[in-house]
C-alpha cells in the first residue's frame, strides 16, 4: 500500500502515488457514503469512471450501487496455457485470420442465434429476470463475440516457455442494458427517498433487501455468468483456430476471472457486499490474470489475501489517457514502431486505433510493483499477436 487518506468519513487506501484528480474525487465521494463499510481500496491501475473509479473496491452491509459495478457487468479475463513452445509469424497470421472469421469483433453480432443450452442456467424463472428475459433472444447472437473498446484476443509467449491464449471480454449488450436499467431505477428511487447523496456523485443505490435491489443482484449475477459463457466460447474458437494451423496442441484448463461485479463475502468478520469495478479478487492462493496493453506483458498471478484491499488486486495496467486524448496526442508512427520493434502482430493501423496503443496505458511493470503485497507473479506473458475489438 502506498498511502492512506484519513480526511474523509472513512479512510481511502491507495496502491498508487499518482492518482488522477477525477478518480481521487470519486474515491472521496465513496468514502463519504453513509453506508460505506470499513474503507475504500484503490488499486494501482485506477482511473476515473462513472461514479466510482475503475480500479476501485468498496463494500457495504446493506446497499448495492449499480455504478460501482459498471456497465460491462462480468467483464473479465480468460487464459489458457498450451503445449506449444514455439509458433512462427506466418502461423500466427493464419491463426488470426481464422479467429477473425469465426469471432465477430466490435459491435458485430453473430448472424445466427447460438444454441440456448450455451446460455447460463438461471437460478430463478426468467420472469424474475425482466431485462435478461427482454434481451434474451438478442443475447443468443452475442455469445462468442468480442465487443469493442479494450477487449482483445491475444496469443502470448510465457516465461514458462509455453504459448498462451488470452481473451478479455464481458457481457456485451446484455450487461449494458441491465446496468443502465437498474442505475436509472436507483436514481428514480433515490429522488423519491430524498436521498442526501448528491446526484452529481453518480452513486445511486438500492437496499439489497428491497425488491429492486434483489432484482438487480439476480440480473447482475446472470450477466456475470453470461460473460463467462461468452469468453468460454471464444476460447474454444481460438483453440480451433490454432489447431487449424498447428497440430498437435494440448490445452490446460481455462483460468477465468471477472473484474466488474458485486458479491457477498466475509471481511473484517462481517458479511458484506464487495463491489469490484475494474478490480480482481485475489484471495490467498487464488490464481488471477492482470493483462497489460497490446505492447506490454500480461501476468498470471497468485493472490495473497490482503485484508486491506478486500482481497483484491488490479485488473490491468489502467489508462493514463482518455480515448480521445490518446488519439489527439500519441504519435502513430512512434506507437507502431514500438510494437513492430518487438515483432508483435498488432492492431494499430490508424489514429483511430491510438486509444488502445501502448502509450495510452500506464506502465504495467510499475503497476505490478505497486501491488506485490496483494499478489505474487506466477508467469509473465509477452504478446506475440493481438486482435482488438
């Protein structure tokens, strides 16, 4: 931990020295909520989001905040170690071409609906998941699709000598619709209740025992499972793409983690609802994934169960530039050269791609160094080839 701020109602524990002003203001708002539990934890990749900083962790005994989970519910990482120890540039290009053929990118969905058996099994009837039920048929065309923004598929070489596959994606439009619906519902209800929390904080809440709170938690958890199902299908398509070019290849079991969700956990001897927005659970011995940018390493890590972070760690490198800012300020030639010099088959083609260039992100090695009390590094993964959404 780098510093503790004690000027607010509850402490703010920070794992970085240089938090941007907008993200710090949001952390202060969280620390002054009347129902905040114990303290706010801010991971080393933190930057400003909606309501709560991305890279933030907070807990409450009795309230849930949709904006403290975010709009891409269940967004997370999957990684698979392969038996391969080498792969050529020409082979990588063929694999990428096959992935692009089978995995829709950006806003694209599949032309045909997927088998409903691939959808998560709901623990309650769909009538108790109204937004999921409304979007269900559309969601069948979203299973196995990457999405845009910072989502990616990457082929990597580990310092363990093996080639790895990695996928970063979330719950697509389904999670977006659920998040927006319940955030607006919370805003409406907070107005009816004459909540003293300023609307400008963007932290509208729902009591977890209320009908609305229970409905959000049910639909949020379904979206977390949908995001996992989505990543699993893409991992299978990436495996198939690899096998279409190189054989034989054997695959170890998938590692999967989510970094946008809320869940009941026990911390400081209390059962609380932990909100992780751009943060990964890191219980003692738990294996996690901290990705870099497309030009920097990613890491397989093992959690240390640090109580001060609510047993959490960062979810990536974290942005140091907004998307538009990166497109305006970064030098396209320089960013492409940085990737080309490393021999990475990358996705930076024009100024419109600079929002996902290496220069738009924090130094991943510094981010890792700042949280060595939260995780230990198991494997470092160097990018070989990248597909961006």
